[in-house]
């Protein structure tokens, strides 16, 4: 499907569906008023009859409205101006797309007069309209024998005044890149563990690099990891017949001497818990334990389309955690790439074991910043539910930048403390550190563990255990979070780096 910016008089637009807004208390927006005038008061008559009140997300589809060229008009409730928010805007776009998808409409045009959203930032409004409408068209059928019917909607337009064309086109392209990045993350997350193995992830990274000139991929295999001393990462895959992989993608959008920003993704392609076996209920959802890696893939995919002036290294620690006679046991001690030893008290706390070696590996790139993304702890769901990603960091400025990026991208995170008091819970009688610190503060102690391997750089940890997938009903599946947050963060860093080079404050 294609997106485009549309100019001109909306009454003469040739489209199968024109979407216009109705504010609370049945108040016409400028575009709705323009349609109403061309239709000799037809829209106002419908409002007077009480068929739609303008509540947020309310819809009414009209056929053959007189005086205009559009075949249909979809009235979309925008609610009260002082109550608008990102959540409300997404609800409205979702409602409109539900109507569009339920018909045979092949083209639709949104004419919402910059009134969707909590502010009047045109770039943000256009990008989010593209991102959210595109996400509503996502459909997973990769492993189904009967594929989804071809998408009927071929074109989605957005009405913009000609003076705003340049910024709108820019926002549209960025929105499309985000749609593709989010879809990539969702596709990888939704694939079953017998398809999406560490080797499969490595193959996808190699294929992506073959398509993009300034992206290179390096795969570090188990023999090379052993030579590097990455015995913590390797310990997680001991029980599996699937070989572990360290996947390194380097995006070079800036000068060669500019230090990169590094993303590190947890790629546990299936997590049984190992010897510390998980309960059987909902264990199928442990295919989503690689959604941190999937979000990194998604962000890299978006970057490859956007081509910002920034260098980014994406590192994915991929392994399968299985029980067998070769599996790591509770009480085993492993030596990490950093030289620190770890007593593994619970083999189901495996994400931190692969991430710690990946974080140490990141040091060789002399990074400006390092952000790891992982479905790391169930405790994060207890703390924040399914609405916000957990954020912990050893650098206040970096934490603030990530929080701001999350707000900009409507992909929110919330910062949790990383205090020294929590570190004591990781004390071990037999190694330098234990891999768990008990039930209390589980999200924090997991981040405390990772912090032991990040002392040489600015680092933040994103725990997406509560946001990476939905568990219920027809909505079950990967969400693609936090691709928008990561991409926005990197775009902001790119803009900041360019300002620094120009000598700007």
C-alpha cells in the first residue's frame, strides 16, 4: 500500500473515502464544514439528528454525499480539544481504519485539519497517522496454509496545505520507514521457535546487509565466542541443539571516525527456563523472548530507509534455552568475557547471561552510548503493567533522552532506580556475582547485574517484558515496541551530533 500527501479542494478530491473530523458536541471541523457547505447543509442535518456526537473514536460512514467528488465520507469523532492525547489519537485512527478495512475501499484520504493529537506539531501528526494506520493493516500469515486475502486498500492520502508540503513529505517517509521497522519486529516476534532460531536471525541480518550499501553484518559463531571468553552467553545454549550466535550489524551513516551508538538486543528464540523449567501454561509465549532482538532489527530496518547521519552498531545475543543432559545447572559457575565469574542460581534468568557478554563485546566499538533491550523480568510487568517500558540507566542525561524520545514517539518508558543498595542482593559465596537477587526488586537487580558490565560507557537498559507482546484473543502477538522509541532516540542523537559538528549549542 502507498501513502501520499494530497493538496487541493477536498470537495473535488477523487477518492473512495474521505475522512473528516467531528469535534465534541457535534461541532464541525473546517474540512467537515467545507463538505457541509458543498452539500447544502447535509452534514449538519445528520449531526442535528444525533447520529454522531463527535465523541473520540466515534464513526459514521456516509454514501454519495451530494456536491462532492468523494464516493464516501467517513465522519470521525475527535472528542474535546482539551482532552486530546496520543492515546486518544491512536484510538481515533484505529476506529477509522476499522471502518475502511471492513469495506471494499481501495483509496482513502484523511482531512483532519491538524486536529488529531495533543499538539499542533505537523511532522509528528503526519508521521503518527502513517505509523498507526499502517500498523492497523498488519496481518501475520507466514505460517498459515491459507494466506490473507490481498489488501483492498491501495492508497492512503493525507490532506495538507501546499505551504506544509516539505515537512509533510518528510514525515510521511519517516512514518513509512517506521511502519516497515515495526512490521519487521512483529514478524520476527510472531514466528515460532522452530523457525526463528539463532541461525535464522543471523540469516536475516546477512540478507538485510546485502540489500543496504552502508550496512554490514558479522556473525560470531560459538567457536569464536569461546575464544573471546564469552562463556556466560554460551552457557545458555548448552542444552540446545541450536547453536548460539552473536549477530553484529553496523550501520554507517556518518563519518567513519564518528563513534557509534550501540543497541544490544536479547535474542532468546525460545525460553523453556532450562533446568529451572517454566510452568507449562502459556509457555508457547516464550517464543516472544527474542522481542528485544526483534526491536533492534526493526530499528535498524527503519534506519536503513531513513538514512540519518549517524553510526549505529546493533548487537544481538541469540540463543535457545533448553533442558538436556548438556544444559547448565543451578549452582554452576561460568566466567564472562569481562573475566567476572557468575554463579547461576536460576537458569531461567538467562537473558542477563547473554546480555552481559554482548555488553562487554560492545566496548570494542568505543561507543557514545549503549542501550540494551530485553524481555528481561516478569517483575517489570508487576511494576508497570503493559503500558510502559521499564528504563534503568547509569547516566541521567541518557535516561532523560530516552524518556523524551519515548514521549515524542508515543512509545512510553518509565525510569526505575538503579541504587547501590540493590547490588548487595547479588552477592555470592562462590563467585563474583549471582545471576538473581531474589523476588524483591527483581527488575532492578536484573539491571544491577548488567550494570556490572557497563562501567566504561554510558548505558541504559529497557525492559520490555510487559510491552513486547499481547497475550489475549485476536490481539495476541508481538507489538513491535520499542521500535518507535529506539528510532526516535537515534534520530535525536543524529540531529544532536550534527549540531555538535557545526559548533552549535
